[in-house]
C-alpha cells in the first residue's frame, strides 16, 4: 500500500515538474508572433450603421485597437487561446469616407511577441440619390442609332445597369472618378418605331438600391435602297483565300469575351479616313447575288486608293485577319463591348493582335479585298454586337 502511494506521488511530481518546465520553456524561448483573427470587417469594405466586429488570437496576451489613431481598446487581456474580444465601430458618429483600423496583439511571453494588422475601410451613411442629366424631350433616337444616356449620382456606387429592348447594358463613369455615369443603348435597324421604357438599377457599396425610369422614343428612319454587283469570279477567288463567315463570327465572339469593363477611349470618335464620298449609308437596304436582301449595317466611304486608314479611337487590336466577304480585316476593341471594324484593306499596318492602338494610328490602307466591287472602306461600329451608325459617334454633340 505504501509502495503504491509512493508511486502515485512520484508520477504526480514528475508530471508537475514536466508541466512547469514546458511552460517555462514557452515563456522564455517562444519567439513566434501570435496570429490575429478578425471578423466583421474587411479591407477596402464599405459599411453603414454601427459595425459589430470581433478579434481573437492563438495565444494569451493583450489586444489594443486604434480607430484613426485613437484608442478604441487598450491592452485588453486575452486569458485563453482563441478567446474572442467583441468591439463596435460607431460608424454613425464618424465622418463618411476612408478610415483605418489598427489592431495590435502582444503575447504574454518573455519576448512579448507582437502582431499588427491595419484595415482600411469606408463609411457610407449617405442616402443614395441619382438623376438623369438630359431633359425628357431629348430621349429620342432613330432606328439604327445609339441612345446615349447619362445620369449623376451623389456618391461612389457599386454598379448600375440599364434595362430596355429586352437587353441589359452596364453603366460606367464617363471619366475616372466622375460622378456622371453613362451607357450606350444600340437600337437595331429593325426595331419598331414606338415608345419604350428604360430602367436603370443603381446599387451603392452598402446595399442601397435606387431605380431611375424614363421613356424614350424610337423614330422611323428612311433607309435608302441599293443593288450591289460583285462578279462571281471575284467571290469565288475570295472564298479560296479568306476565312468563312462562320469563322468570322467565332473569332468575333472570342474577341467580345475579352472586351474589358473599362472605357478605353476619351471624347468623340473620328472617321478612319478623310471622306471624299460616302458610297453607301448606314442601314441601306441592299440586294446582292451572294446575300440576297439585307441591311448594310456600316458606312462605305472612299478616298484615294491605297491611302492610309487609321483607328477611329483608342483601343486594343482584337482581330487582324483575312475573310472571304470582308477581305483584310482589322477589329479594334474600345472597352465595354464597343468595337469598330475596318474591312477590305489593301494591306495591314505594322500592328499585332493585342496591341494598344491610339486614335489616328494606321491600321492599313484603303483597298478592295473581299466582296468589294471597288476601292472603299467598310467602317462598322457595334455596341454589344449590335451594329449602329458610326457617323453618329463622330459628332461633338453625341
């Protein structure tokens, strides 16, 4: 019996000495910084109302919290691992805008290992407001043209989307950090003249939503008519050396997927040549032996054969290739799904797919490749893959 008691006493003594030794070792020799776990707030987040947060660590120690360099909490004692310390950021009593939260955790070891984390966040307690810029009587657009809408908001927003004509269109700032947002609504040539409703759904960074609604009028346009004749021999030759229309559509689809949600251009567009004559207006109803009856959704313009053709605005070269119907072709992406096309080029300038190109930089020379009966440039502009009159985009009032 006495022997058993001695054994139990020895075991307890050894365990106690072992525990004391491990704690002493950790206290004097631990140099590992503690880990911080923060919930309820994220870097660059937007918040309104009082913000409930918490912080914890993987050690015992002290936590201090500074809001804009002023103490929210100083040296709060964390007595156990993963103990959470809840705290509140009173966003209703601080200014709207950018703030910083600095959290410091110092453990209870001899070396007082320390971890710090700074979170920048935004307070937004401002009610969301927005209004259209143009008066209602200007909400009119011809078939085949673009409806340009602008509205102003009273603060930074997360997103805005316009819905009309069974489609939706992203809205974006007209310039960097601008409070004026805009969107471009393409109206197909075939769209029936009528009055239509447009709705813009706006959301700010803290979840407030606002709808702007208005009506706009699509006005009938008197499109011209034209008969196009291209020799069967030329059509056959171009089919042999150029890619098919199906391949063109596939390449164009890939290009559209790469279009950035970014406005790459500034100001109005320019014509890609000095126009001596327009041989075919946008929307002209054509009849040809190859395509039958169709709408010509571009402008055909001419100048001296083999004269320089240039980019009508800043953008990215997405396509540089030869197709049967369009011949030597360049397509430029201007961002937000807006592209320009340059058909029938004689040859290409020194550009490559993926290049950044500036307004006025050469893309090639005026030619008659593809289904062309003479030297001219087929200049096309599409918004979300819907062709609209590019001449509208060169006007200073657009």
